[in-house]
């Protein structure tokens, strides 16, 4: 991000613009939405600028900008469609301590003016760092369609009532009040009775909220999916937006955590194989403690919470503490890995069964039905298997598995840095070591990828087979 989005207070602030043509008009249409003191400098100006001057919406100086004009100015726009003239104005602005924008010159501008959706006092600003103005306009059109014109009126009425709502404690109770007003009762009142009905509704809703008992806390056990934020369910997104507390494992990606409210408490409760981890008991206690304070907790688990994520232990702990909970499933890593590798996990004539297994559990390397897994048509998705690759190869080949059985390894499934590796059961540990697989990885036993990264290995296959 090169340009940090901020909203500058321009009430009674001097904003200067050099230019009197259509380029200047385009910028002035936006600037005139503010309460700034606008000065335009142009020896000649188009009719619309002249009309704004006659209506006292701007002060028009029919000359070029000078150095002393910039004193006390907050923003300076150069919009003269002349590179040399604009550069001169920009130099004056910088020397005078103002922020400078040169229209259609991103490189030499100190700030940019975004596309704006105006539902005053609600304002949505859309920027693309100057890279894609057409895309910004498209997004603006979508946002315009999504936000009803009445939104501004509700926001203004709500703003006038904010001091009265300070009687409610900060946090969930106050947030619930505003949510019910803006998304349920406010719009209905505005439609049925106008602004006076909205004022009455605000008073009634506040009285009801004050009288209501404190809301009980709850926990939602939510699947974050394999990593791509676009693969979250709609319900998962909604709950993240609403949560007071988000407790997540270390594999949940930053782009997903960005969906949480800025005010939310976000804690990584990582459980790392063969490494320092939070204990399950501590995670349970943290969920219960926050719920006891009336918080809405989202326990965010990578993939699907019901797949090797100790879901039963957490549900049992919440039940024992009398905390309400719900499970929101997510796309499990095996499904994302297969999709990324262009594979089907089942196929007529190949396999009518699919096994999901973890390579290690609380007691170390996990034991499996090795004889069944070693069959030629067996297909399995192996979770948490990087450190157990040699163990898996040994157990399977001891029980008759063919060393040439294909294994597809998908690292960081669904993410921008996804990588697909092709191996066989015989070469699996060496492929993992040579490829420096450090991200979360799923092994698809019995499946060969359509395309994979090539890894050069210097292996003595005969010696390995004898071993």
C-alpha cells in the first residue's frame, strides 16, 4: 500500500486549485462536497466554474497562483493540463507546506483523490493506487447499488443520538443497539413514518436495551478453510465480522484474520506438531472465560473443525461450562489440495472408498490399518505427515505396498504460494526434504497430479529398495 487511506477534516480549511478547464471541474465536483474554503486560480474559466463563483461556492482568482496564495492552505490541486504549469504550482504548494495533487500525475503527487460513494455522513472511498481507474469506477457502481440513499439520513439521525447511547457500556451491548437500529428497526421506521418515526424508534430501542439483561456469551467453532479467504462460507465471514474475540490456530492466514473487526481481541492459540504449543485445556479455559464475560467468541480452525481439530474436546468443555456453541463447517485441506492438483478424490473403477488419516496423534506417530492402505487401489488423504514420511513409507511397504505408488503432495493448498509435488511412496521423504516443504501440506496417497513442480533427486533407487 503506497497511499494510506485517511479522511482529512476540511471544515473552513483553504483548498487551492489551479486550472479553469474541464479537468479542474472534475476535481471541483468532489471538493465542493466538503466544507472547505475553495480558491480557484485561472486567467480564464469555463462557464460552470464561473457559475460556482457567482453563487459564492468558490473564490475565483482570474490569474495564476502565486507563492503567498499558499499560506495556510491544506491541499493544493494542479489541474491546468500543462505539465510545466502544473509543476510550477506543485512546487509552490510544497514550499508552502500544503499537500499537493497533480491531476493525472501519480508519481509527482503527494496524495490522490479516490472514487467516492457519498451517503453523507457515510462516505466510501475507493482507490487503486492509480493502477486501474476503470476497476475503481466498477467497484463504485457496485457500492452505489448496495447502499440505499436512505443510509445517509439514518446515519445523521444516529449521529445526533450518540450522546444518549453513551449510557450503555462500551462493547457488545452498545454494538448490538446500533446493529438493531441500522439494520432492523431504523430502516423500517424511516419507511413507515419518516425521520420523526426514527427519532421515536431510537428512544424506544434505547429504553429496551437498558432494561434488557446482559446477553450471554457464546462460542462458534468455525472452519477457516484451507487459506484462501474466498473459500470461507458466508456464515463464517458474518461471524468473523461480529465476533468480540477470535481465537485462531497458526495456519489461519492473515487475509482471513483481516476480516475480523478492528476492535476484536485476536489471539493465536497455536498447536504445532513436535513444537511449543498451547495446551488444549488452556484453549478451553480461554474460550469459557471470554464467554463468561458475555463475549461472542469465534474459535477459528484451519480447514474444517471436525477434521483432526479436537472438536469433540472443545464441545465437551463448553457443554460442561454451560456455554452455548455452534459448529460452522469449512472446506477441509484434502478437498482444496485435490482441487488444486486437478484431481478427484474418488473415481469409478479406481476407488470406491477414501480414507482421511493423521500421521501422528497425541501418542506420536499414529497407527493405521496398514494392510488395507497398502492395497493397490487404496486412496488416502494424509494430514500432518511431513515429519512422518519415512515412518509412513516403512509401514506401508512392510505390508506390501508398491514403492511406485503415486503420492501427490500439495503445500499451502488454495493459497497464492500453493505448490504441488509429485512423488512415489519410495521417494516421498527425499522429495519432501529436497523441496524444503515448510507450509501446511496434505499428501494424497494413490493419486498422481496432472502437473507438478519437478524436483531433481540424486537417489540410489536399488539401494533404497533393498533397505
